[in-house]
C-alpha cells in the first residue's frame, strides 16, 4: 500500500462514487473530490493555513490547553454525579477543529453543537445501523431495498441537523466566513475603486511635513499607493486573499485597506457597502456554483476602465443552481 499510494499517487488518488455520502455532500467535500485542479487548489489553501499553525505552535498549544481547561472546569461541576465523558470529549475535540475551521467555539450545552454531535453519534455508535451504512457505501443500490432503504432515510435525517440550508446569510455570519471576508478585502485592496479618492480643498494654510499648502489648494490622496505599498503588502500585484487570514484561520481586518478613504470625509456609506457586498457574495455562492463562460476568456484581474473610478471590463459567467438535499 505504501508504494502504491506514494510512488503512484498521481494516478491512484481519485475517489470512487460513495453514493450514500454524495447524496448529502454532492461530492463537494475535500475527502470525496477526485484528484483534480479543484482538489489541488483547496489542498494548497488548506496547507497554507495549517503551515501557519505549524509555525506558531504556541497558538496550537493554546487551543489545546484552553479546551482542556474548559473541560476540567465543566467536569468540576459534575463531580460526584454520573457523566457521559465520551460525549464531552467529542465536544472538546469538535471545538478545537471549529476554532481552526470556523474561528468559533461552542460552550458546553450549546444547542447548535449538541444537535450536530448528536447526529454524528447517531451515525457512528449504533452497531446495526453502521453495518447497514457500510453495505450502502459498497452497494449503493441497496438504498432502494428494505431494510437498507430505512437506514438510508435515517442517515439523511441525521445529516439534516448538520446541513441548516434555509438559513439566510446576514452580516452576523462574518465571523464564521473568514475567507469570504478576506476575499472581499483583497478585492478592495487589489483594484482600488477610486484610485485618487475624491478631491479635498484646504480651507486655510496648512503646514504638512515641512511643506506649506496654501488655502484653496486642491489635495488628492493616492489610495492606490497605500494598497500597493510593498512595505505593507509583499508582492502587492499578486491577488492573494490569504494575506488577510492569520495563522489561526481568523480574518484580519486592515486599517491599510482604505477604499472608502479616511478621516472626517471618509465615505458615510462604508458600513452599508461592506455589509451589502458581504451578503451579496455569500448569498450568491450559497445558491449557485459560479464558473467562467467557456466561450469567452475572462479579462485580466488588473485591467479595467480607469478614470475617476476603476471599473472592471465586462465579462460573463455561468451560474448553476446548487441542489440541496431533499429530506
């Protein structure tokens, strides 16, 4: 096996169709994907995050230590009483993963995580059910035949708690979607909407860094230069949302990304614009798979109509509605 998976990895790394699971995941999960360009992209991004975690062992240790202490504090309250410590250990390990993947931890007793963990336990700890599940994986056609049909329906119902598909995206989801926030911030940095900002005018003589700027002088700020300063942004002309993600997978809001300008004349609609862009992007991606039009080449990222406002070149994409699992 070692030789097969290492020496022939590129030709032995696809995944077979695991029908019982793909009816839930639509083969979008990293585990089920074939060894293709999408898998490689996801893998590279994941490796970057975990490489960062590996280089900051204090942070990784802190997650583990903090979760262990949370568990101990919870167990102290349970002293002298029967307690399902196995379920609590599941909760602890789930929290460690959640902090890396979602930048979020759940308190003991939190209904959301308990429902998810309860579903996971239901799928793995009932011997009769898991035997049927294994056979369903090996022979998907069994899902049409009793008693496997009932087991398949039970599997889908247990997954219903894990996949909350009718919930609408709002700004409250920003903490749980750090990559979306990072993508937004990188877009605003990479292509400055108003490269020189809206002009200002001095209402009195101003001494600025040794220079005298007379009253009535028009002043423009070079926002593009701030967004492309290599002292702040290594390889500034490289589009890389991960530059806005820390080693723990958290989004890093930056005061050096200033598409709405700064100071007392900064855009009054900044908060609304950021909420609207986040909700629009996240909602579109929730409902659609987005891909390039195969008949038209996408325009370069750094090209556009550059005047007072930097506008993108017209382009088209293909939208395919995401099919949610029917229960």
